């Protein structure tokens, strides 16, 4: 349950990634996936999907190391930014207050923290508005990305991650659990979809992927076809397929720096107050792919480093439970 002093989180808002080659990143995220450029300068690209009315949902900035700079959540009121600052300071977390103009372009007052899981997380309310592109069919291309959907993070202690996000008021749509209900993974939400954040068990803190939504499954297939037709199929890591967890149709891609993105569509509504958590057993080979297709080792083992508030890589801790070690035939692992 939400603690009384926690900020009221509305939804996952944007991710900021450090990339080593901004031109290569532009080719992947804009030309191939279809993100719209809202703003750019010599060091960064600010991108959004066609459904988004806020300034950006993805920031790519030039850096020496490919890494997660921070993930960001929008909060309901300006007062919730203050609450975020006090909440995380009370937990003893590193906290940095950013006035409008000091942080990410287009974002107002914000608080950045290193949360109890070791992740760089921002909370903000104010953000610049953007032109409505929902019916600009003439400029859609590539995968026709509509919006940011979620973050997936690698953390060695899934129960700790679950407890922390519950304290921020997140609900839980689905889990993967062992025979004794040990927690291998969880999907948690504030907006009324399957998730704003999910936890993959593994060495962490690391960013597993950013999930972006399209409207229809044929756009996911089209993305795979475009990469294949240009002889760039090596960017496709896994899929297309249908998840058991979330029921979503998916495709996983790796950008030129190795950042993983999931193109995602067709999950479900979670807005009823009595929505129950759906619990998958870790030995059910439909949990990660509903058709029982193998989950390749890189998907479980590889992820992006994350930075601290001064831009230095965070140290990584090994996992407690390793889902990939569970012997499930369709995974091709174990």
C-alpha cells in the first residue's frame, strides 16, 4: 500500500539513455522505429511517439558509456515533487533537486534520486506540451511507435523491488513464482495497463529494456520485416511472439549500443480496484512466450549499466534467484 508521505505517481514518463554514437542512435530510434523528433541539439535527441502530447518519452544523449542515465515518473501535482524529495531523503537515498532549466530540456522542477534498488529515478510534474500527432498518418513510418509503455529493470532482489514499489502505491498485475511462492519476477502499474515497471531477476541494478507501444500487431511484424529487408536482422534479439505474462505481442531489438527495446501491443486493462494478481509458475514454459518458444540466454543475462547522480556507473550485485537456471524445456536453458 502507498505510504502517506509517498508521491502520487501517475505513470512512467520517459527514459534517458546515454549512447556513444548519436547518429547511429538516430538511425535506429527515428528512422527504423518511427519516433518523432521533438527537439535536438549537438549532444541529444528528444523523441516521442504519435500518441504522446508531452515533450518527450525518450531522451538520447551523447556519452562515453552506453548506459541508463535515469528513468522518470510523472507525479500528479507540483506538491508531489516535494513529497518525492522528502520521501527518498527519509529513506537515506541520494537526492538531487533540479529547478526548471537545470535538468532535462522541457521538464520543470524535478527530483532525481538513487532509489533503494540502486536505480537513478526522476520524479516531475511539469513538462512542455507538444503538437497532437495522433492523426498525422502522413508522417508515420517504421514501427509507428505510439507511446512509451514501461521500464523493465534487472534487480537481484525481486521481493525488495516489489515492496519498494508497493510503498509508492503501485499495483501488481502478474508475477512469476516458484513452487514455494518465491518471487522470480513481477509486473507493477500506476496507469491502468499491465505495467509501468517490471522486475527481471538478475545482477543489478541494470536496465533490461524500455517498452514502447504500437497500436496493432502488424506494426510489430512490419518492424521485423524492415530490419530484415535492410540486412539489419542482427538487431532482432527475440520474437516476434506472444507473451504469457501480459498477453502482449512483442519484439525485442537491440540498438547500436546494445540498449534493448521491446515493441509491445495488446495487453489489457487493470483499472478495477479489485484487480487480482495473476500468478505464473516458474516452470510453466508459456510464461515468457505463450507459444512455448525458447528464451535465448542473452535476454536473461545481458542488460545495460545504470549511472549514479554524478554520471558514474553503479556497482552491480549478483542475483539471489536466477530464473534462467530453472529447468524448463522451452527456454533452452538450465
